[in-house]
C-alpha cells in the first residue's frame, strides 16, 4: 500500500508541476509567493513519496515471523 501511495503522489505532483510550469511559461500573472509556495509543496510531497517508497520496499524485503520475505507473506 505504501508503494501505491508513493506512486500516486509522484504521478499527481509531477502532473501538477508540469501544469504549474506551463502556466508560468504562458505568463500567468500571479504573485511570486504563489510560485514559491507551490514549488515548495511539490518538492516536499515528492520527498514524502520517496520516504514512503523506501519504507514500502523495506517492508516487502524484510523477513516476517515465519522467515519469509514480505512478498511471499502477502501472496
């Protein structure tokens, strides 16, 4: 589930970043704070996505109580 959430965050925020960049290039008239705040939001959420992905991979690779790796535990 953590990997799915991480992938969703990356997809959504990269799409938003692309749209934000397009608006900036098109000359959309916004205050500088708007661009800075949204850029910070994008960066922070992408960092969160990386953290979630690493945790998800760690859980999948970790052995469970029966000694099996996570992937076998869930199948």
